[in-house]
């Protein structure tokens, strides 16, 4: 590949993340990506080792990155939700342990 850009699939994440037995979506959305010449050479080397063309390799890489970001976001939400539960429990226990305020 001699161009410094690649036409790649914007739906690669769905292809990677598809459920077992589920027909993957067709990759028909295009995205133009500019790469440095050295990055393009590196991508081509990886593609050759995997025996796939560089466009497919780039689509898979983007899809994997998107899935990773989505998983990280879900994990952050889960951690914050759990921390909120724990803080609520601590607040309840602290309130129960305090003597009643005089009136």
C-alpha cells in the first residue's frame, strides 16, 4: 500500500464484539485515516505477519480499541456505583452508632 491513508470500517467494533451464532454486520462505513509513513510501514509488517491486508488489520485494531474503551468505561461506572453503595452503608452505620442528639 503506497497511500498514507487507509479506508477502514467504522463498524469494526461490532464485528469483533458480535455474539456467538450472530451474523456480523457488513462493514460498509468508511473512515479515512492519515498515518505517518513509518506507522504505515509498521502496520503493513503486522498485516503481513497475520496474512491479512492492512485495511482489515487497521479495522480490527480500531474495533479492538473501541471495545477496550467501552469495557473500561463500564468498569469505571461499576466501581463508582459500588463505591457509592459502600459510602452509603458507612454513613448508615455511622449514624446508627452515634448517640441521639439532645433536644
